[in-house]
């Protein structure tokens, strides 16, 4: 199912080389997981926002989860993730959350 060229791209990637040796079934499971949680990310984010308002989760944990969910959703939609942009966005989210704590 996954071509040798695809696996070579994974192997060369700085952040994907760990996935190059996954079995076919593990790769399919990983893609299913990303797809399932990616498309459900907006729903999960709403639930997390509710928990945050009720004080059930710390602000910093919410900020990190929000960033992860937004990133997964963008990748599932086929938007290429720029590492510098992702780092900048994470810093903005954390800064905003820390400011709201003060």
C-alpha cells in the first residue's frame, strides 16, 4: 500500500524518520487516528474549553492541547505545516494563556 518512495521520504524527514519502519497495519492505524481526531478536533476543543471554564484543566494544559488540536486539523485538511509558523503560534498561545493567568 505504501510505496518505497513514500517510506524514503519519511526516513529523510527530520520529524518523520521514526515512522519509516512502521508496518503497513501500524501506518494505517496511525493515519486512521490522525483522521479521526483531526476531523473531531473542533468538537474536542469545545469540550476542553468547557472544562477550562469550569477549572477542570490548567490554562497551560489547555493552551498546549488547543495548539495540538488546531495543528492536527490543519494537517488533515492538507495544509502544509511550517515548523517556524507552528513554533510562533505555540509561543503566542502560551503567552496569551500566561497573560490571562496574571
